[in-house]
C-alpha cells in the first residue's frame, strides 16, 4: 500500500511559551482534496510550515510523501509545492522572470519550463502582462501569479495556504476547477486552508482545528449530519465558538458578535 | 551538493535587480567621488603624502577597496530583505541545498560588488596614477577576491541578524572600522601599536596592500601572505555563513 501523502503524529510547536500546534495527529491519503480549517491563529500556517520543512517541530513527527520532514528535508522538498499565505514573489522582477527562476530551482528542463510558464500564465490570465514588473500589479494579479508559480512544477503534494484570498469570483472559480482537474488527472494531493466555508464544502475531508488542537475530522457532509447543522459554517462556529480571534475578522462575523454581546447585556 | 541551476538563478536574479536599481549604481559612483574630493584633494593639499607618493594617489587603491567593501555589504545584506519580503521562503522550500543558496548569494554579491569596484577605475586619470595595462589587468582578480571576502563576511553578519536593524548599525560597527583600519587612508606601519594590531587582524588590510602594490609599487606585507589571508578568510567566512544559514533552517 502507498504511504499516506501527509502524516502528522503528536505534532507540537511552541513559540516561547505560546503553543501554536498542540499534539496534532492526522493522515491525508494520496489524491485527497483535504481542507484544513480553523479560526485566525489556530495554527494552520504553522503546521504547513513544519510540513514544508521551513520550521522544526518542538516535538512529534510529520512526513510528506513518505519522507520525514525533519530528517529527509531534501526528499520532502522534492515532493511538494506551496502557495504561501504571505507574499513571496520578487516584486522587482517581471512575472516571466519569477516563473523562470521557479522552474530553474525546481530543475525543470528549459523546454518543459517554457511550456509550463506559458500554460500557467494563460491559466491565470496574465499572459499579456508577463513582462511587467510585479510591483506594478494589482493585489489580485500578484495573488494569481503566486498561484500560477505554485502549480508550475506539478508537485505530488500541493499546499495551498488560503490560495483564493483577494481573488475575484471569476478567478476563484477557474482556480477551483483547476484544483479538481489536477487531482483527477495527476492524482495530486491538495492540502488547503481557507476561511470560505463554501470552498471548504468542496473538499473530500476537512479537519477543524482551534488553538492548535484537532476538534473534528470528516467529510463535510458527515460533519453537518453529525452535528445536525444546516451547513458547514454552523458546524465550524459550534466547534470553535463565536468569539473573535485577532483582528482579521469579516464584517458579518463581527456584526453577529456585536449583536450577541448586546443581547447578553439586555 | 552545490546545485548549479540554483547558483545560476540566484546570480541572474541579482544581476537583473542591480541593472534596475539606479540608486545603487548612482551611490557606487557618488561614494568614491566624495571620498576622493574630501580626503584626496582636501586633505591631500595640506600635506605631501607618503613614501614620496602624492596623497591622492596613495589613497586611490584604498578608495577602490572602500567601494568593494560597501557594495559587498549592501548586496550581502539583501538576503535580509529577501527574508522580510518573503522571497527567501520560495528558495528555502525548493529542492536545493542551503549551501547552494549561501554560495550563490556570495557569488552574486561578489559580482555586484566587483562591478562597482570597477567603476572607480574610471577615476584613474584624475588621481595621478600611471599604471600599465598588465598591472591593471592583474588588479581585476584581486578586486574580485576582495569582493568575495567582504561579501562572505557580510553574509555571515546578515545570517546572524534576525531582522533589518538598519544599515547604519552595521556601517558604524563593521564597515567604517574595517575601512579606516585597513591602511586605506593612512599607512599602518607608522600608526600607534594598538591600531596596528587591529589592522593586522583586519582581512581588508591585505587586500588594500595588494592593490597598492599593483597600482603604486609599494607594499607592507609579503605577497604570499596577502593572497593566503584573503583566500583563507573567504573560505572561512563562506563556511561560517553556510553554517549559520543551515542552523537557522
Ligand atoms: N514567528 C512566530 N513567533 C511567535 N508566535 C508565532 C509566530 N508565528 C505564528 N505565531 C503564533 O502562532 C499561532 C498560530 O499562528 P498561525 O499563523 O499558524 O495561524 P493560522 O491558523 O495560520 O491563522 P490565520 O487564519 O490568521 O492565517 C498564533 O497565535 C500566532 O500568533
Ligand atoms: Mg495562516
């Protein structure tokens, strides 16, 4: 049998006193579209960075494509691709140069590299702006380029840390179609975080974490049924509470919270 | 262990960035002009110079070394910007060794610095130095070696810094002392003993000495010593930077 695409076992990450990831364990099977959900500061990005060998865990273990993240970082890096939550483009270069350099450090032969560069640029509709300096792009265009770059080398396991943040509905839809296509055609494993419950509902399975701990893990349908909820968002709020996390909260969520606080006062 | 496509990528990236950075190019021209004017002409007209050489000529090899020193540190420290702006993450998750990243940065930084050192050569006709074509040609690899040594040191400093605390701090505590106590502006041989000692442990002293010998025919250390110190220092600094870099992950 194939090893799991991602294996996390009793993973702990502490940042001087703060426990960002707390005894987390789960597996992701090859070819899965796996949603990793949780409120702001839940520990999603931290977990992804450990899996991508950017951070060392405090204890516990993690592996990607059967390789240990701590002891076989090179093999792990060979197997993965990532679209970071935070910007990671060189904004003084053009889109074309950013993609070209990505292809070079992933050892793609020149012909294949050029072919894929054309393909991904088309995909995110940046073909005409390929020779503009990235600094002159809009926020969404930069995001599209990050997505395009992450897909370029077609890794076995792709991490997507809020990939569709800041994108318009058209691009979102197109990118989601693409995710599904990559999974169906190449058997790629997709590990995705998102705050959109609509997107999360399209995942095969979702894990919900909070304060670094795993709260639930199942298919969206099974979670909704088990909690006798209307939808995944209700499940999410039941499990993680209605309180606010950090500053990054959407308008409606803040409204709901304020309404609830007013009710409490009455 | 060393990954050539990664080296090439890092090198090409820094060349492109330099070609688009007008401010850096302007700075690398303005710096030697300022120092040659102020020290060379200003100070130089007040006293005759050393070893029977007019002061501005004596100073000139030191100014080349200074431009190499500044440019090396500026480009080495760009790795901190890469961390701040996120591009370092893109390199760190790629299947390339940490060693390739550190060596690539050293190579590209040294090239950028070498080019800025070459700009100073344009002032040769103004400073009363008459140098034959062979000696000038021999000066180029020496400049490259100094650029490599100083960039490696810059990388070592940068890899110890967690965030960008300001170029001023580094300039005050590393660059300026290294420049002034390298024999670039005054001979170490006649300086007070304490300063001489500092000069002796300063790797830049040996680079300045080599350049001065090529440009003016005077030197203070044996040639073999100059070369050995520069080579060993470069190797040690690159090694140190790689080590610091791998440990940080
Ligand atoms: N470098 C760091 N140093 C100290 N604490 C950190 C660091 N990075 C993250 N943390 C803390 O770890 C916790 C988890 O952060 P993480 O970025 O993993 O959250 P997240 O689930 O990705 O949140 P979001 O949805 O906002 O992206 C937070 O409390 C955060 O403050
Ligand atoms: Mg995050």
